[in-house]
C-alpha cells in the first residue's frame, strides 16, 4: 500500500521494457516528479497483477488504487498529484486524445509489423507462444508472414510521421511550449520501435528524431542501442 | 484596398456557400470580430480571383494582402489582427492541425460521397461540368457512381465522429473551455454536409450535434434547412 508501482511488459532479459503504452505512463510519472517502482511482467503474469482483473499493461498501483489504460493513468495522476501539469493549457486533453488516436490508427499498425520479429525474439518462450497466438488472431498472419512485410513498411514509415514532423518543425514540443502528455504518447510509440530495434528510426536531422532525443533527455531516459 | 473580402464557392442560387474550407475562414473572421465582404464565386471564377494565382477557395483579401488556404488564413488573422485569439493557449496550433488532419483523412472522404449528388445539383451548369470532371479525376468514378454509395457511407458516418464525440462529451469546445480555430475546422466540415443536405447529420442528443448547434449560435450562423 505504500508507494506507486507500475507493471510493465518486459523482454526475457528483464531489462527491455517494450510496451508503448507503458512508456506513456513512465513519462507521465516522471513528468509529475513521482517516485515509482517499475515491475517487469510477462504476458503470463498479467492475469495475476494486483489480484487480477487486468488483461493488458500498463497497470498502475497508486497506494492501493489500481487502474489500467495509459490515458486513464494520466488523468488519475493529474487529478491525484501535484507537480507539473500533464495537460498544460486549454485543449490539452483534446490534443492528447488526438495524438493518441493518430498513433493508434496511423503509426501503430505499421510499427506492429516493423518490429514483430525483434519483439518476438526478445521474449521468453511462453511469451513467444502467447505473442504468436495474439498476432495470428489480430492480423490473421504468422510472425514470419508479418516479418516478411517489415522492410516494406519500414521504407514508408517516415512519411507517416508527416503530421508530427509539421508540428515539431514549428514548436519544440507536441504539447506546445512545454512537454505534456501529448508528447508522452508519441514518445511511447516511437520508444517501442527504439527498444525493439535498438537503433534510430529516423535520420539525425529529422525534426521528429530531434524531438525524440530532446524528450528522452528531458525525462532522463537513456537512448536504447542495439 | 479598403476592407476585407473572402471569396467563397457558392451554389447557383448565390446563397448556399458550401465549401468546408471557406466556412473555417468565415468562423475565424467572426471569431476575431472582423467585418468582411463575402464574395460568392463559381469554379470558373477562381482563376480570376484577385488577379489570378489561386486554384481553390477560400481566398482572403485583407486590405490588398491576398492569401489562400484556410489554416494560413487563420494564422494571418491571428498575427495581423487583435481580438479574441484563434489559438487560445499552449498547443492550440498543434491541436488545430490535428483536427484538420483528422477531418481531411477520416471525415472528408466519406462526406465527399455522401453529399456528391446534392452538391452537383446545387451548382450552375458550367460548375457541374467542372465538378464532374474533378470527381472523375479524384475518385475515378462518376457523380452517379459515387451517389450510389452515398446511403451506405451515411449509415456508417456517425461512427466516424467517435473521437470528436469523446472530446465533446468531456468539454464544451474542441479547443477546450473556449472556442478556437480547432472548432472552426470541425464546424466547416460538418457545415458542408448541412448546407448540401439541409438537414441535421446526427440526432439532437448527440454531443457532436449539440456542439454543432452551440457553435452555430455562438457565431450567429443560421442553421440551414432543406
């Protein structure tokens, strides 16, 4: 009951936290200046987290108050804790929702394909079996069939960041003059790629890559290397 | 050179201004409290507007400074005129860009099909010929072929407003506590449907419909009826 715990899907090495949604919550917690215990779990552990009732991560346990869904976690942290606002200014919740929707519909589907082989290979065997079955259900395709499309998706992926590039050419942060949860959402999405692939997604001159590094530095997140 | 003029595509009746992008500019001008002269044009008139150089509307002539593109017009009005801000708070430009992208990619393509027959029928014959050729180029289909898909698209259209409905369930305005250009963009998009169809798109209880009426009332826009 004491502190704050965040449950996070993790590679078999216990080190590489790869879930984009967990990363959104990690940045939100850091943004609020909160100490927390990051607890790595496997797919098999999820039904047992915090007594059950969750089927995905992140799960936040805030001194006994348990909740899932990264956006819900951000709203809870904003309401329950002082510290810098996650939604600094009018319309910031709407902005964050739109960024989330944009990531979910435009960026995540190709990223799912791009990283599929590396995600699979970083898991322990029981998680690999779970992951294979889940991909088959969601995409109607095997890990190997999806992996065969990876290079094609990767070649076109930078174009899909056009909207974010346009925004980040005109301002330092997605949320505007200061970072907010809208930044955390995009960061989580791209960090998922970075953790899985261990390499930058974009050239160093790309405004999105420059923002990604700025965001990592701001929240003291070491950049993953392969 | 005296005042402000806004050039707007108009039905053959000279009354029904149907372009979603022009409506964005109309609301932005009203938001800033600016007087302006709304100048109806046909497709055939566009190459002659303000001495030429434009191939679409809106075109704004602000005391001799001429520019197109509704977002560019909003940025110009914000920079050049006092009055209430079109981007009230941090991140509001980013929010407006995301709403624009959402409208352009999720809402406008089905709306183009839903309203195609009524748009065509409200034009004068030269504009009809222009419109037919433009639809054929863009969709590879005739007005009649597109119109045959109209009812199917209309049946599913309310679902496509899910994101905006979620936002407008939690707050009165897309931009947050007060209306801004993010609202004008969505209004323009739905007003395009309203002007063409002369009837509400959604049920009176729908939070998006309630916002649409609130927005029309706020800017003193009479609601079109068929």
